[in-house]
C-alpha cells in the first residue's frame, strides 16, 4: 500500500501568535511584586532602625507579633494595589490571555507577596542599615527574579549547576505558576507543586523573621 509524503507542521503550544509579551508580562509582574514586597520593605524598615523608631517600640508593651503585623499589613495592602494594576494592564493593555482561573492567579500572587515581605523583613532585621539592606535585597531577591526565574532565559537552556541553583529562589516558582495559569490554564500538576513551594518559603521566611525579632526584643 502506497504511503504519501509526510509533511511536518510546526505548532507553538499556548502561544500560537508567538507574542513575546505573553511571556514577558508575567515576569514583569514578578519583578514588581519583588520590588514592592522585598526591596521597599527592607529599605523602609532599615531606615526605621537607623532613626531609632523600632528601638522606641522595644520599650513599650507591644509584642513581637504586633510589630511584624504593623510592618506587613501596610506593604501587603500596597502590594495588592500594585498587583491589581499589573493584572489590569496585562489583560487590557498588553492583551495577555487569562486562560486559567483569576482566583488562582490572585492567590499565587498574594502568596508570593507574603514571601517577598518576609524576605524584606528578614534582611532589614539582620543588617539594620538602609544601604546594606538595599544591596542585599537586590542580590538575593531582585537579580534572581530577573535572571534566574525563567523571565528572560529558558531555565532548560541553563547549565546544570545554575539550573539547580534556581530552585533556591521563590521567583522561579512564581514565574512558572503565572505562565501556566495565564497561558495554559488550570494545569494542577504544574500549579500545585509551585504553590506548595511558595507556601513553604513563606512559612520559613516568616518564621525566621519572627525568631529574629523575638531575639532582639529579649
């Protein structure tokens, strides 16, 4: 039986139009959340250390948990405003598809915001100097979110050692989760592991921050 010639047709999954903004916009959301949650928090809290504002709180009956909440809640609210603007811009300004659930995107974003806030508070409680806190935050939060999260480079193309290093940074999981939810849909085998890693990072960072604050108040 004769068989006709075989024609190979290329197809791009989840980004048929081959639009770069579909991949870049989720990465930009990650950078903005990192700036608001980690960098801004670290700078402002470190500035309060320099001015002696936090030392004044230590002589009051306020508890360590209340101090942490007083620092987390305002910047969490600011992050929610930034997230809302980012999602609206992604949908209506850049026409990024929202194939997944908006609740999943929002929940994952708020979870990453808590991670960023915990990292910023931990850095500022450790160094207590605004300039040094800013440098450390850029090195351990912003640059990994830019270079090692899958935002610019495909992680599969990186050397093995560098690719393994990316698993240490929460931005990697947030970028993967956003790209999956926005362009592919609610793919739970991809969403759940990334969300679990973000939750674990949030618990660890907030726990370390709580322990550090308790030690300074003692």
